[in-house]
C-alpha cells in the first residue's frame, strides 16, 4: 500500500470528525479498545476539541507512523502486537521505555514521535493508590511476556528487593531476568523459575503480580501454579487482567482475605499519563474518577 493510500486510510478514519487535534491508537485487533472512552472524556471535560480514533494496522507500521506525523496527529497509543516493533520508527525514546523495550505512547515532537511506556507507570500508580508499594518488597511475577517486561522494570525502578519471575517457557523468564539484572547493581535481584519448579521459591511474604493471559477466558483456572497453598504467601496481589473483573487468581486471593486489585486502574492510569504527555497537563482527581466510572460501566455494565 502506498503512503498516499495510508494517508487516505487515516483521513477516512477521521472523516466527519470536527476537531482541532487528532489522536489515535494503532494495533491489531483494535475493535474492543476502551481507550477512546478515556481520551474523548478528557477532551470533552477540558474542551480540548480532540478526537481519538482506533486504527487496525495490518502491516507497513513505519509508513503509518510517518503518515500520522505528516497529517499532524499529536499523539498515538500503540498496542498489541506493535509495542516493540514501533521502536525503529521513533525519533526519540524515553529512557524507561528504552529499558523496557516496549512503547505504548507516541508524543509528537519536532522531528517525529518520541516513545514512552505509560503501562509501567500506570501499574505503579494503581499499586500506590491501593496503599501498597514496591520498595524493599519481594515480588512473585507470573508470566514473562510483553506486559511482564514493564512489570519487571517497575520492580527494578521502584527498588523491589527481589523478584521471582515464573513462566511456562522458562527461556523467556530467563531472558527477562538477565535483562533486568544487567541494568542492576544488585545483579541477582531477578530470578527466573520454570512454572513446574515453583516450589523452589523460598517461603515468604510476597506481592504477587499476575501477568499471563490465563484468566481472560471465563473458564480459565489459576495461572501457572495450581497449588492453592502457594498463593497464601501473598500479602497483596495484582492481576493485569481486568475483564473478567474476577479471575480465578483474584477470587482465590479474596477467599484468602488477601487485598487484590485487577488491571482496570492500570488501564485507566496508562491512558491518563499518556494524555498528560500529549496535552502537557495534569488530569485532576474528579475527572479521573469520572473516567473510571465510565470504563467500569462499559466493561462490567
Ligand atoms: P504476551 O502474549 O506477551 O504474554 C503472555 C504470557 O502469558 C506469557 O508469559 C505466556 O507464557 C503466558 N501464557 C499464555 N497462555 C498460557 C497458558 N495457557 N499457560 C501458561 N502460560 C500462558 O501477552 P502480554 O504480556 O501482552 O499480556 C499479558 C496479560 O496482561 C494479558 O491478559 C493482557 O490483557 C494483560 N494486560 C493488561 C494491561 C492493562 O492495562 N491492565 C496492559 C497490558 C496487558 P509463555 O511465555 O510460556 O507463552
């Protein structure tokens, strides 16, 4: 597809949109994205006159990024499967995003887009809001995929004392642990463990962070470790999944009276932080609560 066609496709996406500034998201699939709820609500509240449009991108990602820039789009989100692939097409990258190796937010600058990762800060904000912290805590991460990279980096940046990364494919957990330890002065902070060797995790009190996609389907069971006793070591738990609201992991934590949050606040805050970057503003608490309400109703009815 030529660049002109790409521009036409993007223009078609914005047809009938009367606005001063254009925002959007590139991904595939993109039909069910909730991000327009976040960004259109912010625009309406502050009368920014911005509109946020999802684009399902099949290939030619670099050409799309260039076409978006040529058309004056001020900000983009990037989602699955392009968070890593977009990096070569950026003019600049934020230091944290570079270390994570994934970008979910593009901010227009003089020569192109600068890439950020607001998933990581979004998750951190949701944990702090739940009156928890990462500093000096021991963490058990379940999963070592794309989202887990941002979670591991959060553990690094906010100074967890230890992080066990458990994954079905241990090579991925190993790579992630090595990448994190390589940036670290405490070079053994991250430890990879194959899910069938979960018993090698020392007994302790841990923050559990569930970063696998197990739980997305209603009939999914517990992720990676089926031994319920294992989860009793949690003092706090996060599941990145927000739909369904209560995965088997969250239900088990609640049954054990362990405070647990799902990924909805992470979704909320990654969007809020992205919008703050695009508009160089600070979203107030009243608006944040309004957006959360809208997301909640849209997902859970
Ligand atoms: P990836 O596909 O990159 O990684 C998937 C992870 O789940 C891997 O660790 C994979 O293990 C594991 N996994 C998948 N299926 C199974 C299975 N049947 N048994 C055991 N392990 C399995 O996905 P992401 O990292 O991008 O996303 C992970 C989750 O995080 C998703 O549910 C997503 O919805 C959620 N998420 C939530 C966000 C939010 O804002 N709340 C933001 C981003 C993600 P293996 O390596 O062995 O394949």
